[in-house]
């Protein structure tokens, strides 16, 4: 189905599903921070990006944990309709995260988890 879409998105460990199909081979992607090692081990052809809220790689986009998925959705609104409409949408939804404006704001998760 992805071949006929403008963008296919996954949230959290949904990136595993996209990667299993081969769609992410040669592309950048992210997943939930607790699954980084497992994802990297299972899918060496995917460029795993750690410490980001989402990755937009053309027609495929992946998000980290659940709230990162909301940021990716807002990013996609901005992609198609512009920053002003995305900000208006966020306001209307009472969505106060700014992670969609700065996907690199998850840098704390780029480091291995503390025991």
C-alpha cells in the first residue's frame, strides 16, 4: 500500500513493521528509545537515528514514542499546509509540545539508558 501513498508513517515500534517489509532499507528512521539496540541489530540496512522525536525521509516517516507520533503528525500538517496552519492546529487542539518544530529535542534518549 505504501507505493501509492505520498507519505507512510509509523509511531514507536511500528518502525519494526515498516523495516520488515524492506521499505526502510537505505533510509533513515527512528523508533522508541528502548528498542534502539534491537532495531539496529535486526535491520542493519536502516540508518537508525537516535535521540530524535521523528525522522521524515521523503515518503516514509517514523516517530519515537507515543507523544513523538503527535509531533510527527503536526510536522506533516506543516509539511503540507505551512507553519501558520500547523501552529493554528496545535492551538486548536491545545497541543503545547514544540517537538514538531525541533525533532532533535529528544537528544537525552541518544545515550544508552541508565541502569
